[in-house]
C-alpha cells in the first residue's frame, strides 16, 4: 500500500490526495508534525522534511509536481 507523508494544511498535499482519490487508489496517510525538527520519519524515508512525500513500494517521490505525473503515468489519468 502507498504511503503519503502529509500535512492537512498543505495545499500541495491536498492536490496529491485528490489525485490518489480520483484514481481510486488505496493509501495510508502519515500526518507529519508542524515543526520540521520533529519530522523524523519522513526525513528517514526521503532525506528531507518537506511534504508531500509519496512512498510506492521502493519508489519515493517528493513534490506534488513530480508525484502527480508519476501517479498518472503509473495508474491512469483520472481527473
């Protein structure tokens, strides 16, 4: 199952969630703490503390501008 490192207040994260939902994909949401200094898990997984970060198996992608095209290419172009 895919895992999305997310912040509810993050517009970029919301774009990714909307694409995942439009494609009908199952995913787990991991809400990151507000302080970057406490984002240890996403740092361990991606090497950074910014979100969104999507983990799809062995593939780790950051930034909504890279995640959305990845999802469209791999899973379809649903709007």
